[in-house]
């Protein structure tokens, strides 16, 4: 049986055994023992098969996580299977890829595997193994090494955009890494799905506000308002002392039509950011929402069925004149219904 077919069956059997012993506790032990025998029949001792078995499943309980160091040591001694398995390792199926990358970095003290991973000609879009390797190496060798490696990758032709952006948000941003991302955004078009990754993680929390402002401006100018808004929402929440510093950019993003109308997770971050600043500018925020309510050129949209309803209500509460107008409209409608 081919490994591609064998491994899903083995994993299913292993999962049943795990749940039977840890949670269900209903099957007699002799029945579970028979499942153990069946599981053994589906195991494969080859290095690629063991790679799938050990890295293809992630355990949250640290006590149950397998030791990946022996496997990493084998690949350092014989790197060919790593290149062979790279399409699978980057496919999204390597659930424990980050820990595996860290294990590779710990064993690969000479750094010989990094070139093989970064230069692989075939591969998917899940770079957890590479990022785990880079993150662990950064901890061991410091930011100077990390900056030098990122800079070297940014000078490649063509630039590996997906890798650079994923490394930035997964491994963290030094000032040089942030400037690198900013320069790329200013120099060439970057697909939204790549820039959208920057919405994840806490990679910009420690950046100097001026440096972050330049990066966010580059994102907005390049048409990537949604990730810029998400990053800004995270930043203003984690750094409340910078509240006033971001007022102008917040108001600019809150007024972006596509963000007001968004039906995705962006709408939640838009609402949170707007509510955080509604005290300062209720009129401007309300005007942006009302403008979209009246604009039919972009399609029908109703504020009362969106996150904007809560924001608009907050604007009214913070602005006596708006509250009075709302009360007058409600009274007028009631009068019309009675007459």
C-alpha cells in the first residue's frame, strides 16, 4: 500500500486507540490491544513515513508530544528526504511543523538545512517548518543573524514575497524586518492574501510607533486597508498609552467604505476600533456610517444589520445633538403610526 494511503488509515486507528484509552474507557483492554496490533501493521519504518507519522499530528498536551529530535538528527545526517518531503511539509498537513522546524534548528548547528528549505523549487504555502527553524535559530544566534538572513532573502530575484511576509509575522519584526516589509509594499504589488497574513500574531507590538506608522501608511497606500486596521486595533488595545498618537489614522480607516461594509472578521475589528475612539469624534464616525447607508452605488447595505449599528448607537450617546435628533425622529414615526 502506498504511503499516501497508508498514513491516513494509520492515523485514524491511532486516534481511535488514543480516545478509547484516554476518554471513552468503554472498550475492553483486549479489544484495544487488538487495535494496537492493527496499528502496528500500518506503521512504516521508512524515514518519510515516520516523518508523516510524527509531524502530521499535533498534541496540545506537552506530555504527549513526541520527541522530534531523533528524527531531526537523521535529516541533518541525510538531508535528501527533507527535500523530497518538502511539498508535504508545506502542504498544510504537517500540523506539528513549527516544533519540527525548531528541532531541525537545534540539531543543524552548521545551518546546512536552511539553504535546502529556502531554495526548494517545489512546495506549498504553509511555511511553519521554515519559520520554526528561523525562529529557533534567531533565539540562538541573535537579531543580527535574523536581520542579515531576511535582508539576503529580500535581495533575491524574484523576491520570495510569501516567505518574507510569513517569516515577519511568525518570527517577529525587528526594525530592519519592518522596513523590509515597508519597502516591498512601496516597490511592487503584493497579493492581498500575502499581506493579509500580517493581521495575525503579535509581531508588531514592540515596534517603535513611528516605525509602525510608516509601515501602516505603506499598507494603506498600497490598498491593504483591512490588515492595517486589524493591526492598528491590536496595537491600540495593547498600548493604550498611544491612544492619541493614532487618532488621525484611525479616523481615516474607520471611514473606508469597504471596511464599514465588511461582512468578514474585519467588521469586528472595525467596530472595536471605532468604539475605542467614539468619545473623540462621534460626528465624523456617524457621518461615515450614514454616508454608506445612503450610498446605493456599491450595492444595498443596511447599517442596522451590521456591526455599524452598535457604533452608531454609541455615537448618538456621545453626542447630545444626535441623541435629540434621534428622539425627534422616533417621536415623529410614532405620531405617524397613530394618525
